C-alpha cells in the first residue's frame, strides 16, 4: 500500500505553483518535507539532538545543500563519478539558508541542529536556490524543534521592466535586478543579489513585492504544520546557565572601568581590545581558583553583554562611535596601484584597519572556469577569489581549505564588479581572475575587495564601464525609546553588536550588488531607506578617494600582459588549423612561442593568437593565413618539395596543399629524371597554372618562371 502524506499547494501567479509535502519520506528525521515547483524537487530534513552541547555559547547549526546529478540525468565529473565535496554554488545556497534561519532559533538553544536540503529532481528552467529556504523552514515547521518561524525566501527579478517572483532561468538571463529576499510574516531578515546600476527606490520596491509573496508561503507552512501532530508542541530544552549574583557583582566592579575605556575612543582595535580584556582578567583574578575555573565562561558572557550595552548606549545617546567617528563618517582611506611590478594589475586598498591587496590576471579562453553542476553548466570568464588568512586579525590559525565565508565574500565582490566588466570580445578578449588577499581586517573586508578590485582592473587596463565602490552599513536601535543610528563603514565590533549588517556596492549611477542581514525584528522601510541613502553618499565619497589614485583604466595593457589577436576563418578550415590529433596547432605554438585557441561559432571559426611578443603573433598569424589561404591560378608560390616520383615532384605550396610539378614543367630542356634538378626538401618557386575542375588537383610549373631559351640553345 502506497503511503499518503500531507500536501499543501500555493499559487505564485504567472502559471507557477509550489507544493509542500510531508509524511512520506525520511520519517525518522525530526522534520522532513518535499518542496516541488515544476519538475524541481527538494528534500529537506532537519534533526536536532536532545542534549545540549557542553561549553558552547553559540547556536550549533549546520546547513548543507546537496545536488544529486541523477536529478537531471547526468554523471558527476571526476575519476570516481560520484558527488564529492560541495561546489561553490552548493556552498552559496547553504549560506543563504543558514543566514536566513539562524536568527530565528532561541538565543540560548545549544543542541546540535543539522539541516540538509537535497536536489532530488531538477528542472532545467526552475532554479532550486529560490526554494531552498522554503524547504528548510517547512521541515522545521513540521518538527518539534523550537523555531520562531515560519520563514521563506523568494527570488525577485526585474525582467523587461517588470518585477517577477521566482522567474525561470531563461527569464533571469535578461534581468536587470536579481534579488533573493528572506522574511517571516512580519519582518525582512535577509536580502542578497546583484543589479545593473539600479536606483535605491527600485530595490526597495522589489523587496516589498517579495515580502508579499513570502507571506503567502509562510501561511502555507502554518497550514501544513497545523495538520502535523508532532509540530503542535515544541520540545523543551535547557537554556544557558544563569548566575544573577555573579552578573550583578561583575557589573558593579567592571562597568565604570569598561565605560571609561569605551568612552576614551581608542582607534586601534588591538589596543582597545587589550584594555577591555584586562578589566575582565582583573575581575577573574580576584576569584578563588576553583570558582574561577567554574565561572570564567559565564562571567565572560555577562561581560560581553555589558560591553555591548555600553557601546550601543553611547552611539544612541551621543552619536559617537567606538573609534570616535560620527555615524556617517568613513575611516581614513589610502590607495595605491601598480604595487606588484610583475602582476598584470595590482592595487592596495586600505580603509582604517582593513586592507586588501588585489591582483588582476588576464588569460585566454583556455583559462575560463568550467561550471558543471546538476542544473547549471557552462563557463565563466570573470573569476574572483577572496582569501582571509588568520594573520589579518592577529590570529595563528591553521591553513586548510577555502572556508564558506571566503566563498561567500568572494561571490559578493564578483557580483558587484561583474556588471561593469565588458562582455564583448572586442573590448575585453580576456578571461579575468581577481584575487583579494586580506592583509588586515577590522570590518568591511568584502567591500575593500570591491574597491581594490576596481583599482586592480583599471591598473591592468581592463576597460570597465565605471568604477565601483562598496560600503558596509550598520544599525543600532532601541525598541523602547524608538532611537536608532545608521552607521557607515562599520568596524568588526560594530558588526557583532549591531542590529544590521548591510553591504551595498555600486557606481555613481546605481547599485550593482547588496547583502543585508537583519538581526532585529520590526525594521521599517523608512529606516531601510535612510540606510540606503547614507550608503549612497558613502559610496560616492569612497569613489572620489579612489579617483585620486586612478580615475579610469590605463590606455594600454602592461608589457607583461599577453597580447591577443583574433582571426575569423571559415568553419571548414578549423580542422586544418588543428590538424590530426592537434599536430598542426601544437607545431605552430611550439615554433612561434604563442598560445592559440580555436573555437567554432556558427558558420565561422574564431582563432585567438596570444603572446607577449608581437613578432611571435605575426609569425603565427602568417602561418595560419597560409593554412586558410585558397590557391589562386596564376599566383607564384614558394613551395617545398615533399616527394619525388618518376613523372615529377609533389610540392607543398601552402600548409596541407600539395600540387604536382610534372617533369615536363621543371625546366625548358627535356629531363630524363627529376633528381637531375630537384631533391626532397628543396624550396623552389612555382606557379599555379591550373586546378582540375573534377578532382581539385593543383598543377604547377617551374619552367614558366625561368627564361625561355632560344631555339639554338
């Protein structure tokens, strides 16, 4: 007998529907659902341990997104032909879900939670990323795990001037705005996406429409959960340990000292941190050793909460920040380009105690990144990598693989710069790789990457349409008094203690990318609008500072940048240029010292010749021109004798094109044998005197180029 589950369907409009089903699959998980749109199906499961983890002061949540290649009828790449470590695309979707749901768990929940979202069926025109958070929240909704949801996430895109919720992949290709918005019934919690220089008001309008669609999806989850008995009573759990006497004692003995340090407005992060930590250490030292070991972690938590309150109060009441700046003031900026003499392009961007060293490398189509996912495949000719070593924050950390944070920050910077990088081969024939190495960090390192990336591209001579800058905005609010302060160019400390982290990038004419995480309930659109306007002014200020170093791309590439020349040939010549098993193209590259890339585009072949040496390019071009040349009757060629036979010699007049030089056409005198005059390997001048109309064979003559002897001779 087939098991029947509980299903809830909702209409998105535009002829699109989503269904959420539970009760059939993965029933031993605490919560499990299937979310389906078109032929795309996601299985989301959630499990949480009953026991709390020891010695943790954070939410132990892990979110994984996995794509099964069988979902779209494909084999995984690689030797083992099985799904292995997550791709960057899978990591980015997992981060989108994690950042959306993490704020909605109880603050003192300390049991391990694992959310796994799996693509089990893929529709080539339905993007699964827009359904992942809905699936995760639905699984939590039908479970007994404490969760202040439901929540959902939708994609909102502007296609041909029209805003659409969860557009198809095909529709998305022509979008000028592409945002992922996550929200509960009441509040926006996360926004991330890219735009083509969109004004702030258009972005706000898109968020409002997305929220309306999210409310429908949240209600569907509530209706589904109401039919699941398990979800009606959430499990009880042990919260954080409390010691009111310790908290009061700590506040009494450390508050004034900490407030004095905070109000001294120390600019250096390390000095400020050391001064504040010394106060806590002094408090702990006076405690008996056994009590200190037992209560140090608890005291540290109380001290951290007190510091947070003191700093927030100072900002709200005095409009002064930790380092002495006003809310809209940006830290000191200095920039330098051409810092690395051998790189194709390089830049240093320093803002306060955050510093990025960014390099630009220009390559050929052979350097393009291959994208081979279950749903998305193709190539990318603009790559940005972000590295965050431990020394940037004064820590000794092991160097392992690329972290999820590095992948996320790099993707944000890439999306910020992509709209201004030329897409046509004539303006930009190169594959571009930017690498941002963070050398110092005290907030906004991803935005430093955007600014440094712009400078490095211009230093490399890439003809970007406009410079792009980025700024990280913060927010501190007080629900009781209604006070709030929007902070420009936030410090790392302000990120941790604030209610919003809002990164905005753009040109002078509009936004190119954004990433917003909201940690407070009830953030109004008025405050969001204020933050966007303050961010716009900050963005323009930073662009002015960058322009003092370099205002536009260099006129020409640097000498070490490989030059590229493009030839368009008829498609029929592609095989001749490559040769059997690549023999011809390899010989050209070896003999000329160039790199040659051949691609088929429609009825033509596109040949890119790449070298830092113009003479090498000219030599390779001449070689290829000979291969693609069409023999012309009456034209004189310098050819090489390839072989000798009784009745003449075969002479190669163009690469791969031999003609017969009959023995009677070698000289005016009568020859008994060909080798009286010619040997294999000889270079001789010959004239093409005919082409056989039936066979296409070439007829050559040498004697017509020689003086005709007199009758006596």
